[in-house]
C-alpha cells in the first residue's frame, strides 16, 4: 500500500492519539504495510488473522479514514434500557423499598422478561434508584 505524506501524518496521529485501541491498531497496521512489512507479520503483531488485516486494508482503500473508526452497534445490547423499564422498576422499589428481591420478582412479572438478580442490582445502582 502506497500512502501520501499527508496520509502518513494522519495515520501516525491516529496511531498515537486515537480514541480506541482498534482504531490505533488499524492505523498502525496500514503504516506497517506502507513500510513493506508482510501481512503475516502484521497479523502476528496484532494477534489477528491475515483475513482481518486484508479487511482493514480493503476498507481503508474503499472508505478512507472513516474505515478506521469503530462502527456503532457493536457489543452487547442493554437488557433494561428504556424509560418504561426504569419507570416500572422504580415503582416496584417504591412499593418495596426494603425488599429488593420482591421488587425484582414483581418487576420481572410486570415487564414480562427474565434477567438475573445481579443484573437487576446493577441497573438499580447505575440509575441511582
């Protein structure tokens, strides 16, 4: 991959100051490729498959610097994420302020879902309920 001086500067900046590790790694891999480092070596450096490295290069070629960014929607989705969930759980906690397990049981019945009690406690703590 042959890069212009401006692209090298931008990639170096992303490699050194990027927001996320994946972005920094992708930028670094492209810079290494520009220095004629073999794809097998690059894959070994970042502990990924050569297929992943080829994907990074293809995306960079097609989409430019935008391809280095992590796309939204990655990772596990929240189980309790709506205002409705918060409202129902808050109501049950108000009814059973000193019995969180009862509030948990009745909240799950009302929501029609099943989550672990630990997840329920984390939700309470995170939302200051």
